């Protein structure tokens, strides 16, 4: 898949009752991501969850809502950040 340059971005803010390291793990560990983004009532997509946190890597999964709805999610990592630093 070719990359298309896009001059847009967004900020996702979510407050959770968890340590910073556990919240980071929940967004970067495929087993945790499956619990957040896959519907347990439907089979998982054939494509595996991909988490490559190196600069130039990709975070990718197919979010399953129901039998007719699967939404591809993809983040291309362009810079490195220490999860212990609050970047707000």
C-alpha cells in the first residue's frame, strides 16, 4: 500500500483508571488490543494485529463491530516518544 501524505492530525485523549505503563501496554500489546477492538461475539479478522513501534513502523488492526462491519485502523509511526513522558 502506498502512503499518501496528509497534512491532518488529531489528538485522542482518554482518561483511564490505570497506571501509565498499563495504559501504554493496552494500546501496544496485540493481546490487549484484541480485547478493546474486536467483538467477542464475532470471529476475529484474518489479518493479524500489527504493532511495530519503531520509527517507520506501523500499528494496524481491523476493528470488528459486527458481521457486516469491520473498520481498518492504521497508524504510521514517524517519531519516537518515551511513554513515561506526558506530551500534552
